[in-house]
């Protein structure tokens, strides 16, 4: 069925056309169509007469795993003239903290511009130099505030406004569901590229919903924004319910299982323990030299909902403890619906500090940047338990949930 431009915009801005009764499997609701699927089905009419540049990475794929840049470049109905690469690069060759730089894409010949660590007027100048009329964003997010792609979205929206460009967001699922926001809310004095604005640590939103929130509440002056919503997505479903292909959004996000734990266990980046980088299970394996079975026993003793902990030993091939055998835990989630990744991450910090005398925060207090305030660090140091620490952010989380509700597109 061909969708008109009016139908696309109506679906993108009105909740009613997208709602359905929540379910536990996708089968009874048919196929999920991403924002790109719907844009292409309409013959790219939303982009008609425009020179288009797209912000994307290896996750920008069709359901038959073709890259959307290759698809759009080969289609005469759309005038794709530039690509913009985020952290890790357009084709995904760079590790954390890296990008691919300015180059021409060998597959299409299109110029690829580097957006990583650019914002404001310098990024606006990149958009201006590219000559595009419309900037499109299509990247798979993982649902955590400190995953940098949502702040690439924010920075690109701001830069597009400064450069006088239209901005179009093509939506994709939140892989860990959009049921609820969880965790502490960023305090503005801790704003950085892993958290520009006060949203929850696990935001429970899609990129299109976040774009609407950013545009209405945080940008100051809004950009000319269109979003192309998905059809067939339901907030209570995990990524694998739809049978969609998974492409790692970054080198250390190999599976949807990684995304499930990431919003909690990424906090170990702020400590001297390994967060599992350099293993086949990053963010599911945590440990350090000198850690033994007491940590898994202490964590299991908390009887956290939906998760168990196994004593584990591993030798990272890069990052912390490269080539050295460390002890720690492996996280085993057995009930995803009950599991709270942020509370679990905090509980693991608490128990690690109790059982291992070598526990230390990174000297730069990176943990404060990740959690968005000093609260978690100071309360862990004071001997508070997971419930007390989680209780400290409930008021700010409730306020964010009220704000978030206004911008949700799906039931």
C-alpha cells in the first residue's frame, strides 16, 4: 500500500494512528515497519526536490540487511548527496572514542563528513559545506542516556537549525522496550557528550520521541522537524520479538542482550573494574584482579528481580586488564520483564565495594558524569544500600516521566 506524504506526517505526529493493545509477542500485530521502511514505501516523497544528507552508521539497514545509503543512492527518486558519520564512523570501523574522518565512501562515491565531537556552529558549518537541504537521521539506539548517538541526534538538530536545514528523523525500536524510564536524571552541571540534557539514565523512548522532546524542551529555538514513525511497534516488546536483524550499533554492543544490561553495567566504566570490554560478553562480564566468588554470592544474596549472578573468570583482549586473568561476575537475566538494569548496576557497585578492598572510582569521577550527579558515588561511599540509593532519585524520575509522557508516539 502506498502511503501519502500526509499519511506519513500524520503517523509521525498523532498518537492515535499508531496505537494498539500491548502484547507480549509481535505475531498477532503483523510486521514492524521502521521509519525508513515507510519513507521508502512512499517513494521518498517527504524528501522530494531536496538535496539530502543522512546521519547514519552500520545499523541503518533494511529488513533484508541492505544499507539504506546504498539503497537510496541507487534510487532515482531521492537525491542523496552526502553522508554524516557519528562516533565509530559511518561504516563502523572505529573503536570507542574514535571516528573515520572525512573521506569518500568507496561503495557509493558519496562524501562522508565526520560529526564526532562536533556541535554548535562548527557542526552547522559542516552541514553548510555539504550543500544539503535536508538532514536525515537514522541510527539504532540502545535506550541509555550515555550512549552517544542520541546526543549526536541532539547536536545535529541544533546544528541543522543554525544552518537553516530541515531535519527528518526515521524511527527504529528501543531494543529494551519503551515501557518506563528508569534511573537518575542528569543534573545540568554534569552535562557532557554522554548526557547533554536532563533525561533518565534509561529513558524508555525511541529516537523520534526523543527528537520531539529535544525540539520542544531543550533546543531553545526549534529546528524544522519531521519524524517518520514506525508502524507495528509496541512499547512492551523487546527487539527480538520482531525478528529484526541486529547490527551492533558499536563494537562493544554485539547483541540485544548487551543492550539489556548496558544502562546499568556501563557504570563500571567509572571504576577500576573491567566492564567486560575485550571479551565476547561486554557489559555482561565484570571483574578485576583479586575479585573472587564472594562478589557473585553477595550480589545473588540481594535477590534482585529477574537476574542471577555467576562467578566468572576472563582475560580481556583489550581495555582494562588486557591479557590478564581477572575474577568477577557474569550477569544472567532470566526474566527481562522484571529486570531493572539501573538498580542492578547500582547493586553491583555496592556489593563490589563491600567484598573487594581494591575497589576504587576513576580519579576523574567519571561515575558522576555517567550517573548525572554526585549522588550515586557519595551514597555508595557512605555505605548506603541499593534501595536507599534508588530512592534518592525517585522524585526527579517521576518528574521526567511526566515530561516524557507528552512526547510518546506509541502504546
